[in-house]
C-alpha cells in the first residue's frame, strides 16, 4: 500500500518552534475551544510521559484554525503547567502557519491531486455511496467534473472546498498500543470553502515541520491516522510513530464532556468550596489521573517526575477510564 511520493518539494517550512534536530519530538496539540477536562489532561500527561521517557523533546501546538474561545489557550497552558508538565521552546499556533499549508496544497495540486468540491454537507449525506467505497467516504461527486460543469457550479457556489484525489481506499499504520491498524482513506478535504486549512492537512504538515516523530493522542483519532499517514507519504514526509491512548468516558459511557459536571480544574476547584487552592486542585487531579493509569496508589503524593520513572507503555491500561468512577 505504498504510494509514490511527489517529487521532492522544498524542505518543510521550519516551524516557529524549536529547530528540527535528531532527537525527535512528541507533542500535545489542544484545540482552544474551552477548558481542558480531566480526560484531556490525562492525554496530555501521557503524551508528555511517552516523549520524556524516550528522550524526545515535547512540543505544545495550539490548533487554533477554528473553534477558538477567547482566553481558552491561556487557561489550557496554565492548567498543563499546574500539573507540572513542561515543554520545549515556544508554543506554536496553527493560525500562524498558513504558508506551510498553502505550500503543501500547491504541491499536491501541481501533481494533479487536488480538485474543487462544490457539495454541501447535506448533498454528501444524501448522495449514493460509490461502489466499493467504505461507509462515510466522500462519494466522489465532484471528482471528475468537466470544465463546463465546474463553471456552472462556480456560478452557484463561488467558494468550493479543495479535496485530495486519493489513490487508495485504505492505508495501514502501526500504533504502539493497537498494533497494525488499517483504516479508510478517501478524498479528504484539504481546504474548506471558507479558506480554512483542514485539520488532516494541517496536522500532517505541522508534525513534519516540527520534527514530531511520535504522535500520542486520544483513540477517537485512531481512525484518522491512516488518512494522515497516507497524506504524509504523498507529500514525501515521514510518518510518525502513533500511540492512540484510551479516552475518558463520562458516567453515560460517552466521551467525557462538560455536561458531566465538574471535570475541569476550574470547576473542580469551585465544586470543592473555598478551601481548595488551585495548587491543591491540580495535585488532586494529577493524583486521580495517576491512579487511573495505575502509576500511583490512591492517596499517594504524586509528581510528574515520579510518574516518568514509573511509566511503561506496556503496562498502560487499555480500557477507557470512566470518570467519575461508579
Ligand atoms: N487538536 C485535536 C484535538 O484537540 C488533536 C489533534 C491531534 O492530536 O492530532 O482534538
């Protein structure tokens, strides 16, 4: 399932973060759409542990291409620091890296791998799926429009999205926790109609430009890894090592969220009354997370350095973490 890479383009644009070196790097890449909850903090801790126990740098990247809530980034960074997590170099922000995304799209376009898509979300849902296409794959409606059809559609919709003309329906990645994982690849969106670079493109361009060779994140993104790895391969970029870690679930068995009550540090501090200082809340959260990862005993004082000394990926619980515990 290997794809020939495009002719080598310019070297990936250097990020605003630390320069690329041979150490490799891991990262945490939150979207600043609100406060981090315990599940996000657990994923951040795991990303830090994976990086720090394998001699890698650890980078923080704010994925602020959309879903930005004012003040959220500052609070997210403060919460990460309050747990004792540190990172190397300045925080990078996707909103400042558009040139790298444009350059990647231009390179794909020059190779004939980009087309305009005029479909609305509704049209995609209603369209019959293409033969042999996996569920949820883009049905290919706009893939082979003639020039005349494109002109006609542009008159109705002047802001088409850009899609990748994918040459594979699936791709296999290797995950430290899940082993070989094969997932769907389709004609994914590269740039949305409003001009925003798509997450799948931005993540691939940034991970390579920042020298990130280890991607640790929630396992809700495992199914996105094959299309990201495929895109990286097309662009001639290295595919990182993946570790998709179990998510935190709320009492209803759905992904932990604000609706589940006090799940952010700020809400936990409020919920526990005036006695709880931010430091005490952070210490409680770190200890709760460490116990959930079987890296500490309940009641044991915890610090991230000690967790680093105890961490072993092979001993990581693979089932989701239910919070609050029943
Ligand atoms: N920004 C994404 C999120 O907060 C994570 C993307 C990634 O780690 O690749 O869900």
